[in-house]
C-alpha cells in the first residue's frame, strides 16, 4: 500500500482536484496555485483514483456527482491506496443522507458550492496540515515498533477489511498430551496478510466497528474446516468463537462447514467477553452439543470473574490463560492458582489445557500442578497445516 510522500519544499502541498465542470476546475486550480499548492486536475472519479495510484497527494478535493464514480465512491477507492490523505467533498446539491455517509466514511469536510476562495484555501490548508500530522504519526509508529497501520477512517477500514477477508488464512498449533507424547488436537488461529489489520486483535476490533463479526466468524469456520480435511487422523480441532457467534444461525446449521466434522471439533469461547449479552446462550450451547461439538472455556484467569461462563457452557475443556503460565515455575502465587484451578476442573470432569508453554521449567511445573494438555512455543509455533511438535 502506497502512502503520500511529503510535498516539495517549494510547495505548501500537492492537491488533487476532481471536478467534471472545466470552468470550476480551472478556477479552483488557480486559487490553490496562487496560494502555493501544486495542483493536479482530473475530470472524473476513475481518473482521480488512477492519479492517486501514481503519486502522493496531501489533499484530495472531489465533487460528489461526477461521471463514472461519485465522490463517496472516490473516497472508498482512495483508501485502497492511501490510508491517510484527507478527502474533501464538494456539492451544489447537498443531501442529508450523502453528507451523513461522507462523514461516516471519513471525509474531512463537506463543502457546499458556491464557496469563497477563502473557504477553499482554509479547508485545503487544514487538510494538508492534518496530513503532515498523519505522516509523522506513521513514522512514530514505525520507530516505536507499533503493531500495524490502523486505518484512519471508516472508508479505509472497510477497504482494509475486504483485503483481509480475501487473504485470511488459518495457522495451526498443536495441543499435546505430555503423558503419551502425542498430538491431542490442533488449534486454528486466525492470520492476516493485510498490513492494516496485521493481528487477530486488530481484526476483531475492525469487525466490531464495521459490524462484520458474523462474516468473520463464518469465514474462519469455513477456512478451518477446509484445512482440517487433511489433519492427522484422530486429532481434534479447536476453533475460537466470539460470543456473538452464538447468535449466528449458521453456527448450528447441519449444513455448516464445521457440522460435518462436529464430533472432532472443540469450540473455544473466551472468558474475556460477557455471555450475558447473548440471548438464550445456554440453549444455543445445547444445540451445538446435539450436533456433536464439545466446548472449551478459553483465557481462564484473564476474563470475567464469577460462575456465569461455567454454568452456561459446562465445558469439557478449560484453557488456562498464558498470563498465568508465563514464569509459573518461579512464582509460588501462580503455582497455587494453577493447582487450585486444575484441581477443581478435574473434579468437575474437565480437561485442563495450559497455554503459552515456552520453557521446560514451565512445562514440568504445570504437569506437576495437574494440567492434562499443553500448548506453546516449546512444542511448536503456529504455522501452516500441520506443524509437528518437538517433545525434547
């Protein structure tokens, strides 16, 4: 993805003007050039998008109504190539719904024609200043090692989301039995090749902002099922669910991708999200069990306190959060907590999985404390289907 480059020192900024009325386009260009800006003018939305692909701009000024592509469409398309460049939209026929959409998608300003040269100069000056701020922020993120390039507005986020969905893939990490030294299961882990959404946390945040969590859940389950067709015989598949997935009717459909292998699937539901927001959650879990699925509580020890998740889910598996496991060999407090959790869960007939095992000392400690299954970099990092564990 290209980002706009800084303007030459002799210029206040580089501005793209997309206007299909030649007299007005020339007038805007004259006003901006006299104020010290480099101006590129085009007559339609497609030409505007092509210009953005070939050169960095500090601001884009686009008419709403143009041949081939509207100004709102231009905004969406621009975000495929530049996350930060401010877009100002112009119109002689303001409509509430168009203005609302422009603001929602992240247009910097909505200019009503006719506007004075002063209004034009002020709007473009503000846009160019904000663009410089955005570039500095990107530079700081890179210097400080910040994760990813979060899209700056809804249009950018939507563009990044579509690219992510198209390139999403599932990595797998083995869950092993230390007693038999065999692979018990593989956990399917979401991965993205989209730089703007580089890790699962960013993807989930975007899904919530865009109300696309249902689409994400269905895509993950389909991709997991397709990959698991070639899994080692006898291994189970652990698949993460967002709590909102419990409300998706596709989840309990017999024709859903995972339903064909439900007897080999463990659905992980995190303790980090409240189940109280899901209507009839207990009934939904009963439907899943009727199809053959088993249930795991994920992130135990890092989520909500209380009995709600256990009472609602009655899980067959419990996964202890890696924050409890990291350095457990050197922490008497963590050892006490892990021992207590493992003991109670075992009494209730649940298998206990310790996540995040990175050292032999952590491994040996959690085995002593009563954990049944282990997962972590000590055995294998997540990777394409299907990594072989190293038992050492």
